[in-house]
C-alpha cells in the first residue's frame, strides 16, 4: 500500500490508522504488537540519521487494530516533501512494512 500524507507545519494532532488484513479487509488484533513510523528526506536512506521524525505507535484499540502516531513540536516544525514508512513488529519479532509513501508538510501561517 502507498499512501500520501499531507499535514501542516507545526501540527501535532495524531495521525491515526487502522491495521487491516490485506486480503480480507478485516481489522487485525494488534495486541502485543509494536509500531514505528519513520519520516526521512530520502526515499532510500541507508541509516536513520537524517530522519526528521521517528514516532512509536500508540495502540488506541488493539482488537480494532487502531494505532496513532504523535509527532513532537520539533518534528512537526518542517516544511517539504519527505518519505515515510510504518513498520509493525508482531509478537514473534517479525517485521512487516504496512504502509509507505510521501509525507508532505505544508507551510502554514500560524503554528
């Protein structure tokens, strides 16, 4: 899946997603899973050194597969087109990139 996320500079409202089975579309129970959303200027970074954001996912409803990511004010204080991915780690320590795409932070007037 590839999704474009568009936000305004300085906005720290959570980005909320629902994890669903790719075949059935049914929400996955994410009890015990962990999530990381990384945002970087490069589409193919070799390290996390230049990440402008690295947000741990907070599970809102495990049974419904709802997870949120909250940027800090410093992380949200950027303007530009970046790249992101969201990685899920399950109970068995298996990794799965569940989404990726462009992450656009637009200039706004107030912060």
